[in-house]
């Protein structure tokens, strides 16, 4: 068994897939399954786990941090960057459509929200 994809729900799969395509510099394609179109964003080199976007008509964006009675996050993505590139990558994520979360849990890494309000983190790795 292996992890084949990470599927993200949203109310607008075009917008969300465009965001991750720009953020990661990956390619975007469509696949048709029965009567649905799924959008896949994957590395052109075939490395890494692809992201798949499923449009949900009654999508409720997650609230992070959690608020009782409101849709909570069910997962988040971590993106690693070179330590010296943290600020540059945060700015790039914002230029792609992300927002910096009002609540940060650390000064050393950043919590961001994608256009569908899924939280993700940009985490600097120290040089080896």
C-alpha cells in the first residue's frame, strides 16, 4: 500500500488548484471519473505526492484554530524551505493568493491559509 494522492475539497476547485500550481510550480491536469472532473496538480518530474482537488457544492471552509460548532481543519500541509528563504517564500505564497494566519504558533515558521481556508505551514529547514 502507498499514498497515491492528497485530496482537498473546496467550493472552487479551479481557484484552489491554480493556487497550488503557482505555489509549487507543478503542472495541472484534469481526469474524468464517472461523471466528475478532478483536477490534479503534480510535479512535472513525477516526484512527491500529487494534490487532487474535488469541488463540493456545500463546501464549508475550515476554521483554524478550531472554534466550537464550526467546521474544523481535518489536515494541513507542511512545506519545507531553506531557512534563509522563509520570508521570501511567505511573500510568494501571499502573491499566489494565501493569507498569513492571524494566529502564529511559533516565530520560526509560519501558518498560512490557502484560498479555501485550508491551513498550511511554511517551515524553514536549517542548512545541512
